[in-house]
């Protein structure tokens, strides 16, 4: 298994703190907290997005005033990777490939699927998957 790449020391610290807080290290928790940890906005509002007691996502967080375009994309991606969550009426934005468009999200997609055409049938072969608001 390859080493996890983090966007910053804060991202790395947050990731491991959240996994320790939950006592879980499976792919669901790892994917969720990796995505949420990328942005300072999402890190600062993790309690608004995740119920630690019930261990559930809080989809209503997508419509709170603190969300920006980038943080909403990261939140949608984290929710989708958690349990396949797709927001009604925003289906094309709620899939991993629909969340592309923000450089940090492209890095996540590449880490999930690999790079270029080897990671996704619509990859463009330049270590930058072709993204769009389409369901794959």
C-alpha cells in the first residue's frame, strides 16, 4: 500500500485525530475524514457534517451558511464516499466525478482511481482525469 499524501500538516493531523476519535480506521471513515480534512473550512465544521455519537453524516450541512463552493464540493464527495449519498436534485454533483472542478478534488479523484486513463475509462492519459457534471 502506498503512503497517504496530505495537502498540509493540518490535513494530516486532522485525519489521524478524527480516526482516533472514532476508534475506526476502515475505508468509510478514512475516505470521509481525508476529504473533510483537506479544507480549513470543512475541518472547522466537521461537527456540523458528522454526528460522532450516532456515527452518521448530516446532509443538512450542505446548505449551511458557512459552506463555500469548494467546501460544498468536498462535503458532497465525503458524503458520497461515506455511504453513496446523493443529494436529490443534485445527482450530477454528488458523485466522485461530479465533484471535480476544484484542484483539491482532482487530487482526491486521482488518489482514489489512479491517474490518467488507467484510473478511469474517461481519463485523458495526462494524469488529469476528464471531469464533468455527468454520472459515470
